[in-house]
C-alpha cells in the first residue's frame, strides 16, 4: 500500500504544484488532485515530469458529475467527465471516486434507480480510459436523518449497489471514518477481494460516542480513537496494494502551518502502519 | 389489439383446458395461463393444437420467481423460470409479467437495487427465449401505506425502473385500474412507444373516491367508472397491437355462473371497444 | 412516415442553412445535418426557429466517433459525441447513425468484440440524451471482399449485433440500397418491430446485376430498379413512423443544378409513396 | 495457491468419490468434479462432509451449456446450468469454466457476437450463485486452422472478450500449455490483476517445436519443457490465491496405475512449486 494525501485537512496548501512538491517532501507517495488543471497547465508530459520529479503519483480524481439532481445537471457533467478521464488516464490515475450521502430528499427507491443508471454510464465512460469508479459510503449518524428519506450507508448496501451497477470497474472507496461510524470490524474489510477496493481514505475520530461523531469534525490519523492499525492490517490482508489517502474534513480550516500539519500527518501514518506491522 | 382473459374474476372456471374452450366460445382471442402445466399435459404439439382448435392464443405467463424476498427464494425460482420460458415460448407466448407493490417492509433504496439486479437476470433469461418482461405498477392508494416504506407506483417511476434494468426486452404491463388510481390521463398512455407496452389488463372501478378504490375490489369492464374508451383509444394510438386482458380481482369469488360472467365480460369489452371507435 | 434529405446526391447545396431552406421549399419534412454546427451558429433557440420557419425537422446525426480503429481515436470521439448528443437533443434529433462495413482488415472476431464494446458505450451516452443509435448494414458485394476478412452485412447479423450490444436504444438503419443488394424481400422488413428501426435511407440502383451494384454508384429514387414501393409498404406495415431519407452516394458530384436535383428527388419520393399506396 | 486435480490424465480413476479420496491421499487440496452428481448422491451436507473428510475442496465445474451451436442447444443447457450452479455453490465451488476454440466453421464475427451474448447470460446466472465464469483460451497451433475461420486464441483477445461480456464475474482460465503455445512470457501473467484469473490449469509439453505441440498430447507437470516455475512465480506475484489444477489431455488413456500417476503428479507439482520458490 502507498500513503497519500488529499488537500482536505492541510489548510491553505496553495497550488497543486505546491501540493505535489510538499507531498513528496514529506514522504507521501500519492496525491488526489485536479488532473485536468494540471494537464492544462503543464501538458501531459510536463505533468508527468512534475509528478516524477517529486516522486509522487496521482492516484484518484473526484467524479466531476452531478449524479444526484436533474437530468440537465447530469448531462452537463458528462463532458467534464470525458475530459477528466482523458487527463487523469494520461497522468496515470486509475481511480475516480464519489460519495453517497446516507439520506436524501428524493424518494429513496427512485433515487436508487437513478443512481444505478447514472453511475453505470459514468463507470462505462471511465472504463474506456482504464479508470475505476469508487463509491464511498458515508457513516456519520447525523447525516442519516439530515434529509427526508434514508438512503444507504453500510458497506454491504454499497456492495449491493456496486453489484447492481454491474460494470466490472466499480468498487468501494473505504474510509476509516465511515468504517468506524458504521461500527464494522476488521473482518468486514478482510473478507473483501482486493478488486472490490478502488481507493482508501484514512482519518481519525474524536473521542465522542460513535453516534455523535460528525462527518466534518475529523482529526489527523493517530489523533483520535479509531483502530487504524486494525483497519490497515485488514486492508493489507486482502491484497489491496493501492493508495491509503488522508482526507481530514474539518469544520474550519486548521490554523497550524502547512508544514506542521504535514509533519503530523506523516507521523500519524507512520505510527498506524507500524502498529499494523506494515512498515 | 386482441381481447383476452385471465382467470381472475371468472369464479371457478375449472381446468386450463376448460378455460381455453370457454375463452374461444365467448369470443376472446387470448388467454393468460400456466404454460408449463399445459405443455406437461399435452406436449408442445398437443398444447398448440388445443389452442388452435379453440381459436385462442396464449398471451402471457406470470413471472414464477420470488424476486422480493431472500436470495434463496430467488435462486429457487430461476429453475422454474427457465422451464416456464421454454414451455411458454413453445406455445407462442411472448410476455411474462410481474407486479410491483407500492410499499415494502424492506428499506426502499436497497429493495430497489435488489429489484433491478434480479429483474435484470429474469429479463436476460426470458430474452433467450424471445419473451419480454412486463412490469405492472400498482396504483390503489391503500397499498402505498400498507407496508412500512413507500416504493414506486407511478407509470413514470416504472419506466425509470425499466430504463435502469437496461435490457431491451423489458416494458410496462398497463392496467386500467392502476392507470385510474394513479389518476393519469389518456395522454400519458398516448405518449408511449408501442414496444414500451408488454401487456395490458382491463378492469373497472367502483364509484367511490379514487383514493378509496381497493386493489381487490374491481368490477367487470363497463360495470364501473373508468374511462375505458379513453384508455383503449390511447393504447391504440401508440400502435400497440397486443392483448388487452381482463383481470378482475375481487374480495370473494363471484357467485354468478361462469357462462354469465363470460357473457358480461364480452359485452363489457365490446362496449368499451365500440365507445373507443375500435370495433 | 416523413420524407427527408441528406446532402448526399444533391451536389454543392451550400450551408446547412441553405440546405434547410431548400428542403422545406421542395416539400421535404426532415434533414440530416450537423447539429453542433447549427447550434453553435444560431444557439439552441435560433436553430429551432430556423427549422420551424422552414417546416423542417432535424432527424438524425452521424456518429462522430471513430469506433473502427485505435483506442485513442475512439476516446477522442467521446467528447465529440457528448457535444453532438447535447446539440442534437436540443433541436429534437432522436437518432444517431453509423454504418458497418462488410469486411475489415482486422481479425473479424476481435473486431466484433471491439464493435460491441465501443458501440455499447456510444449507445449509453446517447441514451442519456434520449437519442437512439442506428446501425446500417452495407450490402454491395464488392465491399465484402474489399478488405481482408469478411465481417457482417445482412439484416439478420446486424440484428444479432443489436441484441449483443444489449442496450434498449439501439436498432437498425435500413437503406433500400442495402436491402436490395442483400436480396431481401419485403417480408424481411415487415417482420420487424417499429422500435427496431431507428432510421431509413431511400436510394435506387442502376440496372446492373445485383452483385455488380456499387456502393457509390446509386441513383435517385425512381431512377433505378429497386422495388421502392414494396420497401415502403413493408416499412409502413411495421408501424414505423419516422423519417425516410434520401442519401444518394455517387462517384462524382452530380452536375445538374441543386434545384433540378431536388425537384427530381421529390418526384421520385412522390412516385414511390404513391405506388406504395401511402400518399 | 492450492494444488488441485481434474480427472484428465489419471486414467480410469473410478467414481468421483474415489477421485476425492485419492486426491486427498496424495496431497492435493482441490478437485474439479461434477457437483450435481455428488450432491444428488449424497445431499448437500453429505457431499460437504465427504469433501471435508478427505481434506479436499471442490474448486471448479465445467460450463454445462452448449454455447457454440444452435439456440435450441443453448437454451437446453440453461436448465442444467441453473442446477449445476445451485449444486456447485452449495458445496463451495466458486468457478465455472469453458474453453474457446481458436477456429470455427461459423463466420467469425457472427460467432463472436453469439459468444458474447450467450456467455453474458451464463455469467449472470452464475453470478446469482456467487460463481465466476472462467474463459480458457486454447493455444496449440494445429487448432487455429482446424476449422474454416480463425477465431481468438491469445490472452489479450480473451481479456477483450471478458471486457466485452462486461459482467463483473468473468475472467480467465490460465493454462500453462496455452501460455506456452501462445509463446507468452512470465510478464504477461504478472501484469494481470488477481480477479482477472478465475482458475488455473497446470500441464507440461513435449520437447517438440512449439508450433507442433498438440492439444491432446500433453505430459505431466515436470515431464516436459514448459517453464512451470516461471509460470507459477508470475501467478503468485499477481496475488492469485486459488487452485492450480492438473489437466493432462492425452491421445490415449495412460497405462500406468492411478496410484503411480498420482505420485508422479504430486512430485511434479512439488518440483515446480519448489523451483518457483513457493513451497
């Protein structure tokens, strides 16, 4: 497994160029970024060289398609998705991810049919570029009743959605925070096949009752109460060899300097991987 | 369009052999029946001859798969579906239908994913035999709250399910009772393409407020308040050329003799088709 | 059925604006054109108004994707396809068509797998815009051996490809020239369901042996030996209500003035439809 | 990886009960057998106990569907497939395999479309039982021209077929004999994802020019010239953890006693795994 970064939780880290440089400098192997922007600014070769120079790989992009609302919004995203897939594939990205909120104001059954239909087309389009689609279930309890109707929020339900989409290049984005807030065990990860895991997020949770852990109140890996060692060990046991990427959503931007945050992030990863017996 | 019968609403009509004979005798052109039973008792050639002798075609079979409950029940139905498809195709049947209840005790989103997945396999299996799968939405209001969670009950939602299943041989079973209880207009049918309509049921409703019309308290075509002429005219305008089949669900079996019921049924069809300008 | 025009066989007809104007002036109801160009020049509303002003509908666009060669070329076309689908849907187009050459220098089996895979993605993308994909088989005998390996060229094989793609919005483009050069009968068309027909081309053939009819040596409807009345009668019998569009491929551009060609085209259509008992 | 046996190459080994017993006695961990027969004779629980008693797992069944010829033959197989899937799943089998001959008397393109269509339905049906479909490419040169038209015989083409079928539970059956006769390198296996490999056959080839190696003239692992150590090492490097199963096709049944053949088989496996550094 490789350790990686998103920008979330690092405050104002600046341009993606700076993000890549700092990721490399602090020992991270992958970054999640805006592939189209990077390729637009540097060209494909330039973007590749920049990543290589800092010893960093681009690992995942966000799904640039609004699949949750109107047909018109969805259609508008398809052009962006094509462009994003082309840019992402050109710089070595093999994952594109989206999250699934646990409740919705839309009627739940109809919303599920729409999700299957639209995510299926996204998966097909990504598949033409050798990119996989990762679906992230979202565990925090408060979001389950945030909108009118319960949708899905468990690993099992998300695997069922993956199976229903029925394209070979769809799987899970596993996030330690959602694993924790849905109260799964290490065994629930260990039983997965590696190809069912498209991408992984690493986060930690405050020491509050699980049902009170807020989605946007996460802490750096190692600063909280999640059994990250157990999470990582289970992941490794599946044969998963991709990126494990920090994504710390917070209510307000952190005030520490970026360098401090990166140092602490790296130390948190090292500690968790060591505790898991993986480094 | 051809006029047809199911056994529902005809009391104790006896064997399928008797059903076929009476359907022919009273001027109906199609029947919905148990294809496996007929082929088992008569062989393929015998079953064909029996139908031909009475001038009746077999039009649709029920989906013999429990797609609403456990994986085990679903799997058990797959063998029956294969056998039913073979028998049905052998005697000229091109439709296989199931209904979708408007509420469910299962979580609605998960139930929808399961429905898509399982009905897709059913459609594929039927497709190997040249048979189409018809999905019937169910309109009566009392069933929308009969189970814990609302599911789907409109033509539009059912078309979306058809689109999500994404197999070319899936469409609607339109039932005048559900068209009436979902308060659609003739135009909602007229805008359909003929291949979106797999099968049609003709029923009538008592003169009670629409929201109080019970699913199992239907009356013979012509004995109620539904604008069957408008329904039929809209159907014909799409180019639909298949069967329009009576299926009168009642709370207790009718007490009139079968012959009387058939006579009244035929008269009801004749009146509705004449009013629609179709005969 | 509506009568329509492509630009093929009309010489130098000028801009699409001029094409629309002339089509309307000579009594044609539909045109096949470049939707993106029209919308780019006039905006969606302007393009719609222009069409409406001349009483002409836009009926079909060509598939702007190179699905026959490299992955790179295919991928490049996907962005164009998205843009074309958006523009086409905005001006009312519901068909997008491509032709299938009867032989190929690629290994035939592998080429078929590639065709299924790529055309399936095209169909899905078009489906998000309510547009159908029409596949045109190509009958002229000389093309069957033009490249190293035989591919497919019959209606039946093309229907099998449609079935294999397995998306609900795929069907045939029927062309009278290919119907003639594959020596089909009217009955072969009459047995189709209307939704299996996405678009129709009308052309005529010189009085040479069928096996010598060249793909790019067609003549205007009525100037040749094809039983166009039988073709149209069979089409109408299926319930097909879409466009029947002239597309006269010739070895060199016609030398007659456009107006003469349009007059002769319209007369040819009138004669064929009258002979079919359709006007 | 587990070592396993098929009956091929072991002469007259008797009943499947005897086969299971001997497999266990000679240190093999898996067998490929007739799941329906075993479950019919012993019931599900009895079959499971029998396997457990001998420390042997059932690993793969053959696809009991004739997907290469008529629609009628194909349809007839679907009932068998459902029954086989049920029996196989009940005793823990997760793979069902079929082979693809490198040439065919059918037109190649049409045959490919048919293969995609039919294998897709087989995959869907198997998927309902948690079973994967493995496709085996067949390398020996003499079979490439055995029938009229070349079909597919390389790993790459077979991966493309897998992608075209587009169901998540389809992958390769890798056979060392076909790997050898298509002259692939270890790297061609090493680049596969583990889920792309459904099952593996181990065989060896006589010391004749590759182009003269006959499909049904194989020898026991270790008795020939294939670099089985390289094959196994590459397999292991992918993360593949399933069965590696002997399947020695020969022109006439071997004359050695079964026990001798099993001893030699086991010794061959041990030698190859040791040379690969895997035991």
